[in-house]
C-alpha cells in the first residue's frame, strides 16, 4: 500500500490522547485532537491512522473532520484519495467514532504477510475496549 500524502499526522501522533492498537499487522493509532484555542483551526477532531510497519507511515486514515462551514463528516484517506462516508447533524463522541473507524479499517486493510490473527488487539499504550461495531447515531450516509 502507498503512504498517505497528508503529513498532518506527524504532529498529531505527539498528542497525549493517542490510543494504540494492532489490526492484521498494521499499527493503529486513534487520535483525539482537543478543541482548544491553539487548535481551533484544526480540521480533524478524531483520526484513526493505520501505519504499515514496513513503511513507518500511515497508509489509511479514517477521520472525523470539519468542513469550511463547521459541519462534521466521517471520511477516509488512502494515499491521495479522499472520500466522505457520512455527514453528521452533531459532533459524535469518541466512542461512536472509534467503532465506525475500526469497522472501516477492518473492511479496507489487507492482512500483512505473517500478521497472524485478523483480530483487533490492544497495543502497548492502549486504553478502552477493543471491540469493533458499526454505529451511526446522528450520521447521514452520503
């Protein structure tokens, strides 16, 4: 797979609110970007980054982002491709995003050679549940 061309993930992985998991040999990072005065212009609120260990860079990003009007949408990035999956009437919580993002990553990521089980496993610094469920409260499919 080709690495993402969007490099905003570099500074986001330095945030203290990063949950780490593994899926089919990919390292996953779920990032919550705090809504602060310093980050008021950030377009991403939550991100799931799937990092290919052989590249050391993300190859997939599932994002909860805001558009120029301030509306939120669930989107996916692969290399230079960007696709909006759903639009929201309200800002979903991190758990709702997490469930949708993990389901989307599970659907889109192939198994890497030697990855073993396809289950989502907590990483070294993980917190919270590691179950994957598809949710949609408040989402409007595109």
